[in-house]
């Protein structure tokens, strides 16, 4: 398993939801979500992470952290910080 898949499975089971029901609410196949939970697939696209957070009643930030990804609303801001830093330190 991977941190994202383990985290989501734990939260899903805590709310008493089957994998099939969860996948149905996400509008994806249970087989695909099973592969995510077992670490055979990488975390899904941002939109599914956001939707999963709502269904599970958890913070989007927590799910993005578990996916080792920045939340979409932070991606551009962090990119700007990196660009600024690199422009002042071109050797890095």
C-alpha cells in the first residue's frame, strides 16, 4: 500500500462505506479505486482527490498531503516562489 491509499481506505472504512459505494459516488470504477487503495495506481487527479475529501468529510489538504501533492490553489503560488528564488540564485 501507499500512504494515500492507506489513508483513504482507513477514512472510508471509518465512515462505514464500501469501496463499491465510494467509487460509485466518485463516478469511477471500483476496480480503479481498489488499485489506488492498494498502491497499484498513483493517487488520482486533483478533481477526484477533492471529491473524495468531501465524501469522506476530511480536509482536502490532508488528502493532498497524503498524495504528496500541493493543493491546486497553492500550485501557482509555490511555482512563483520557486521562480523568484531561482531568478535570484541562478546557479541552483
